[in-house]
C-alpha cells in the first residue's frame, strides 16, 4: 500500500519520499461514586508525508492516506517545497547498518471485558474510601493506549513497532483537622492482570496521609535531598540543554564544551532507548535511525549533544537516534545511580529537607542559565531521619551548580514509565528555601 503511493510521488518529480504512519487506539473510563461518569473510545490513523523536491525537504500531516487523496497531498507537498527559501539539510534516511533487537509483548486490552475494567475502578474507589482520612474520592480513572508505527521510504527503509499499555489511578481528598490535601498514584501496566487493587489503594492512601499535618519552616539554606521522581522531573526540565537543536540555536550553555568537565566525577547521565530498567525500549527513532545507548555526561565530562538527522548534518556528526514526536528528544534519559540506600543518603543530615513534590516546572525553570525557582513540598529531615511534612516552601537553585555539588547518590533508580526520565534519590547539598 505505502510502496504504491511512494512510487506515485517519485513519478511526480520528488527525489525521495517517506511515509510515517501511526495507528492509535485510546480508551478512557472514569468512575464517580460508584457510577460510570465518562467513557470514550477513539481510533486515529495519522500520517506524515516527508519528501525532497529540488533539494528542499518538506512534510505535511494528514489524518488518513488513501488512493482518493494521495494525489492532492503529493501535489501540496511539492508546492510546499517550492515555497521554501531556507537552506537546511534535506535528508531521507536510507537506514542504519543494523538495528538492536527489542522484544516487547503487546497485550490486547480489547479482550478484557468492559465490566472487568469498571469493576477494578469500583474496587479502587471503595478501598481508597476506607481510609479514615479520606473525605471523598473525586474520581477513579482507567485508560489504555495502543500505538502502531510504520516507517517506509523510497530508499528501501521499512520499519515498524507496536506498543500498548493501560493505566489507572484514584484521586482522593484527604483531611486531618483543618488540613486538606489531594493525592493520587498512577499505576501503569503492560498486562491487565498486573493491576493490584489493594496495593494500588494502599499506595494512594499513603501518598495522601503523608501530606497531612505539614508545618511551615523558616526561610534559609538547607541540605536538600530530592526523591528519585522529583530529581527526574528536574532532569527533564533541563534536558533541552543536551539537544542538538538547542546547540544549533545557541540556546544551550553547553555549546563548545564537548569533552570538557561540567560535573563531578560521580555524575554520569545516560540516554538509553534500550534500557531494561525502562518501561519501553526503542530499536529506532521516528526517522529510522537505529537507537543506541549513549553516555551524554560520563564521570562529569560532557561527551556531546543528542541529534536527529538535520542537526547531525549541521554539526557534521553521526545521528544519535533521538528524533521523536517531530523534535530532538531524549529517551530513557537518567542519572546513573550510586550505591547508598535511602537511609544512608539522609543519615548525615542534621537539619534538612526531603523534596517529594515540585510545581511550576515550566514557568519556574530557565534552561539556558540553569536557574530554577519552584514551589515544593516534602518532609523535614532531623538527625538523619524523616521527621514531619512541610508546607508552603519554595526551593531555588541552579542545575549546573547542582551537578558540581552533589553530596550523595542513592541506589534507588526509577525511570518514569511515560516520560522516560529517571534518577535515584539525590542529596544535592544546600539550597535556598523560601518558607515563613
């Protein structure tokens, strides 16, 4: 089917043509007070046509591709190319010499009866509601996603991948005296039978109860430990500085620092689409480049940027297999863990903070300078132990300075199932904290 349309494009005068097609299915289900509040199901077939005409690369997107609309779309692609004046590399990739093997069993969530999905949410709602601190469960939610990707071009490239997953969470309202907090924990699985309603409800309740009774603290400088999830958030917020696009636009402080020391010896940051610790693995990126493991920062030394085909051509380096969702993007990007247990990590801290919540990661972060100023929540550390929750604090610092001041790395690496960013718990040294 795709080859027929590619042939037609070449006949129209395109030098090369590529079709990137994504077939996706989504299901969303929400329960409130024992009744189905929302249910949606959708299926999309999205196509990106990429072509080179007279040395100009251009692309366009369509919701579908058929014999009826292919001529119109190809003609539009050619007209788009004719109107371009910018001089950028025009590349349709012929394929890598080899591709890593990625084995991923794709579970068919359609075979799970609808009633079973509803019953899981009903039980989750019921179990969360059992906590004496829960005033209500605002909603319990379930979703599932199936994505099938095909990449075919005139140079003989023909690749495909498929992934599926489901998720659920219950959104609880917790109260102790006049203190009210909300909490939820998202559970993501590749097999419906991996859902465990009792364990899921327990995690949700613990998340909410631990937030209650927070105390204000004086403003000042405190030793700070970020949880693995929160430092992964910070790493994600600053990940653009490692992108070839940012380097090309002079929007990264790392331009010209390849091969130079930018962090402590203990710091290694890895981009690993093949990581077995991650929820998903990728054999190739959206341009057909084979994915591979890369140490972006190794023992404190910055090895280089991640690239798609265009930025790699501009910098005259090999593409790194990092083109996803139309941009240069990290995949399974994480800070390599250390060997300390969490108790060992916080043991030396006499009066410090354990950060488990961050807000405002878009508005409060400046990737070029490295500075951040974020609303936060977490716990007071007293004499090497977690003591009590804190509230209404703001944590401020600089990402580049943190890379050179980290005191300790935990062994508890966690890579987010959906974002693909990961970290262990990290003792970053002292940061400015805004409190009362």
